[in-house]
């Protein structure tokens, strides 16, 4: 998909140009630059949500940790579990998410071989000694949608899953802000995660919009339509609203055509 890179301030300037107004001296209530930027960010958010916008690609790397197993059986409702290796050997983070036999659980502490679970992650059922225990890896701050993941030289696909569905061992899965990998008994392997960055909808004038070509056009047309509404010009308002809807339909079609990968329909939270 083609991408374009503009400053948010330039997009707001183009909106003023469409309105035939000077954005540096405008005094109409509701059309001041601060208000235009506020609405521009709102229109950006709407566009992102409606189109499932994909932006610039990025890559991040990890080193795998040694996966573990339960060292003792655990009953339903328990808030602690016992691992076999322990944190000293595995070097897991002190808190985060753990995958227990395919079920993601939040934990708040890991000391020795004892993992303390969050109150909202009490065990949903009983587990037995030897069940797999895997760490979650934090996804990047700007993570929006995965493209591919490679562990060592082996590519893996994302398993689409939702509430009550476990992550299959030969796939990888993402729950909230954590990624879970196929089970591996040893650590120290390189992981490469390629992903689309999440677009921002809180932009200042100098911020760069890493965008598909139609994002800025939609913001301009929606902003212009709002401007003409404030100026009580219904004919121009309706014309620009119609142009914005045309852009939106075209953008949805482009994303749909470009999104035939195994990750189609992915959401970062459940």
C-alpha cells in the first residue's frame, strides 16, 4: 500500500486553504487553530477505527527465555503456582503475563520458584505438575498489527483466537500487550517481530503523520465540512462530507485488498 508522510500542521493548513481562511489570523469561534487540531485528531481516530489503518512497518527483536513447567499441582482458584526451574535459572521478568498450559494469566511477583498471580487471574481450573509455563514478551509501544514473526530461522504464524480459546503450541499468540511464543525448552534464541506501527490520534502541528495516502485527505475534507458548518454554508458542507465518505470507502477497499495475510482480522486485545 502506498504511504505518504506529512506534518499534521500542513494538513490543518490545507484545511484552512480549502475554507479560504487564514489560519494564523482566524477569529471565528470554533475555527481557531487549537480547535481545528482537536477536531483533526478526532477525525484521524475515526478514520483509523473505520479503516483499520496500517502505517509504517517496524521491527523489534527479543532473546528467548527458557520456558518452564509446573513443579507441583495447583487447584482451581489458586493465586500462586510453583515452577520447576525458578526465576534464577530462567531470568523471567518480575511481573507480567504467563501462559499456563495455553491460558494467559497475569502475575505480580516471581520469587524463587513461586509465581504470585493477580487477583483477577486466579486459576480457572486445576493444573497438574509438568504443565507448560511460558513467559509473555512485551510488545513494542507503537505495536499495532503483526506481519510476521521468526524464531531463529523458523517463521511462525499468528493463531486467531478469542475468549476461552487456548494458544496452540506451534503458533504464536498475542494477548493485550504481550506476545507468547511456541514452547521451547531452552532460551537464548533470537526472535524477530515485524509489525505495522499503531498510528497516533494525538498529533501536534510538528508531528509527522506516517500514513496511507488517504488519511490526510479524509482529515482535510472532514475538517473543511465542519468549517463550512460553522460558517453556515450547508451546500459546501454537504459536498465535503460526501468527498470524505468517498475517501473512506476507497481506503476501506485498499486495506481489504491488501490484507489477505493469515493475520487478517487480528485484534491486539480480547
